[in-house]
C-alpha cells in the first residue's frame, strides 16, 4: 500500500510541477517517486513489514507476489519515462499531463496486482485504462494517433461491458464479489451452475480483449501503430504485466478447480493456437516497425497463455509469469528506445538501415532486444520461454510443439529487422546522439536482457 500511495502522489506532484513549464522538473519528480516506490517495495520484500502498517484496506492485499509484480511495474514505468524524455520536452505545455496520466495508469496496474475482490479489480482496471485512452491520442499532429485513441476507447469500453455482464452472472451464482468466498462457493457446488459457466466465459472473453489475444486482437495493431512510441512501450509491458497477473490470480484461484477448469481450458487452448498463428503470419508482411511489434506482442500473448493451461501450482505459475513478463518488458524498453531515437515519422523498418553506423551502441541494444524477443540464447527471453514451455510440456506437449513451430516462424521477421539495422545506409545519414538519461536506461535494459537470466535459479 505504501508504494501505491507514493506512485499516486508522484503523479499528482507531476501535474502541479507542470505549471513551471520545465519538462525536466516534471520527469524528475515522477522518476523520484518511482525510485522511492521501488526502494519501499524492496525493503518490504526483505523485512515483510510496511512502513505504515495502518495504511491497509481489505480490498487490497500486497502479498509477496503483488509486491513483485508492483516492482516490475515501477521499474518498467521508470525506464519508459526515461527513454521518452526527449519526446516529452518537445511539448513542455503538456508534459505534466502526459507524465501524470502515465503515473495514474501505473497506479491502476498496481491495484490490479493486489485486488482481493472484484470491485477493486474493476476499479484498478479503469484507473489503468482511462489514462491510456487519452495518452494514445496525445499526438494531435498525427491522425493515426486520434484513430488509435478512439479504437482503444471503443474496444476497451466494450470489453469492460462484457466483464461487468460476466461478473453479474458469477455474482448470481455465488452471491459474493470476494475471491476467497467465490472459490469456497464453487468448491461447495455438487454440480456446476450454468449461470456460473456463462459468467466465467464472459469474463474470460473480456480478458482476451484486454490482453489482445486472437480473435479479439483487431484493435492492437492500429493502437500500437498510432500511439506515441513511449505509450506503445507502456502498453506492451506494464499493461500486459498487470492484465496477465490479474487474469492468473482470478482464474487460478477462483475458477481453476476440477470441472470448471476443464470447461474453460478447451476454449483457451483454441484461442492460444489462433493467437500464435495470427500474430506470426501477420507479422511476416509488415513494413512498419510498431505494427510488427504489435503482432509480435500478440504472439507473446499466445506463449504466455500456455501457463494458464499448464496445471502448474499458482505459486510457481506466478513466479514463471513474473520472470517472463519482466524479461519481455526489458526487451520492449530496448526496442522502443530504438524507435524513439530513430524518430521516423512514417515508422518504417527501412528507416533502421545504417543504425550500426549512426549509433553503434543503440544498434547493439536493438539487436539484443530482437534476439531476446525471438528467444535466442543467452538472452533472458530464451530462459523465459524455456520455463514457460517446460511448465506446459507435462500437460500439453502438443501445444508446446505448436508454440515451438511458431517461435521458429517468428525468427524470420525478427531477423529481417536485425538485417536492416546491420545493413549500410542507402545514403549518408546524421549520427544519432543520445542523452545521458537515455544511455543510462539503455544500459539497464541491456543488463536486464543479458543478466536477468541469473534470477532463473532462484525460481
């Protein structure tokens, strides 16, 4: 709860700091708040005690995993603000609103990791989503940004409506919104209630919308393409972390028993297969960088969903998910930094040509990021995929084989981008200069992609 309040307060301070019209002051206050939250979380993980024990609420429980996922949210939010600073300062009038919205969205993400009842989950979901609807359309000079904002708002609102409809059915079957009580009510049922089964399917459909899995993925490429690069990075990393853990928490604890698990598992398996092939095959023909990243993200959603059908204990599932999403988040930060530095208005993959000569360090980070997304050793992305596939192998080996085939397909379009980065430029281009803050963020991301695998033995 301490870290949650710090992040929220930092968002408010950032809004007021914007009156000075000094972007560095806004960014500094936000980054200082996130650093303070990270320190508080680490101390709480080590000691098991919060600084302010009286700051509690029964709807939120910051246990070990809620703290770990909140740590990932704060770290990745900090890195994204760092790489986005060069673009933020171009418009000092709106820097405060932009950073404030991002901080409030991170607050919603942290609520989604710690919720204990459906009411707090819904509140966290809306606090997470509403700022992103605005941020996606913040680039008023680009019509694609306005389109991204509208599409994300409409599809997000539709998904929220489906969730509330499903929640009403679940409440009708169990008579409660609390996760533990829902679990107990379901375990006491002799036969599954049809009302409950319909509610579970509707809730699962809303989650599939939110995480961008097929066949409800159609909003994702346009939103990723139209949103500013830093917002795209935030959606691909922080939003995904919060959504997946909230999904795992709800379905593993409440709906993961016996016949009910078998009921929704079949539908999810079909969605995993569709998601993997739709994401990979669509990415093969992309010529725009962020659209390729969007379809790559859809494919990674398919990989992550393997964990939900693997029948692994919730304790280990949470650990595996945390490692995978953190490793994936570092890769996203690295590749988004490349897009921001190149700053191509058309967002073409060909604009990356000659990057190795324009800025060798940036090219190295970009290549390592792509290798990590592809799951090539010795990157953290390889180890993250390994633990996910290993977890699912015992209960769904054939599904893992399909995932491995798709992983092989994905190497082609990642290599296409790597070749573009390593190729000589068609004409003489200016050198890309990076700010000290951007270099620091890239070093952290690179260390995460190459050194984060040492966390694996602890799992």
